[in-house]
């Protein structure tokens, strides 16, 4: 699993990059959940990091959406 993403780095990405990263992180989260349930491996920290990364991505996307709505 990659390092947690910083909001500063996410804000520098394009909308398309954020969408692709979101898809990647959701796939990672699914894999971690399956791994945690089947192998009983200790992955709570990795699960938490993945969820937080997804939340950060969604927050940045929502901020951009709100900015576009305010400009029109």
C-alpha cells in the first residue's frame, strides 16, 4: 500500500487523475477487506489509511465542484 496522500498533493492533480486514483484506492480497500476477512491478517491500519485517502479525494472533488457552482 502506498503512503497516505497529502491534501496539498491531491489539489495539484487534475480531475481525471483524482478519478483514477479514487478507483484505484477503492479497489485497494476492497482487496484489504477481503484479505482481512479471509486470512485474518492484521490490516486495520492499512484499512484506515485507505479509507482516509478515499475521504481526502472525495473532499477535494467536492471542493472543486462547489467552486464551479459558485462561479456560475
